[in-house]
């Protein structure tokens, strides 16, 4: 399954960029516990820090910021 996501990446030169990309579920870093059909999402202050110069709070790239969302749970393990 693929979905659109805000993807934050860091180049070898250390430059941080954020773009909306089509992502496949197989590209996620690890198996998730819950799959949600997201209807609405926002970018909060901490997400903004991840997107800004230097990447702020990000530990591992690529990174998909965003924990504020509403939707319907499709699967849970």
C-alpha cells in the first residue's frame, strides 16, 4: 500500500530537505503496531523543528514527521 507523506531527508552534505512524496508501506523503518487510514493531519511545533535547518529532533533519516492525526484504525497487532 502506498500513501503520501511529508518526508524529511538529510544529504551527505548535511542539508535537510522536506518534500511530500508517495511512500510505500515497505519503505517504513519497521513494522508498526497500528495501521490507520488517516483522514486529517497537522504539523505541530516539534514537527516544524524536524523540518527546519539542521533537522532539530530527528535521530534517523529519512524521517516522516507527524503524530497529530485523526482517522480510522485498519489493523492493530
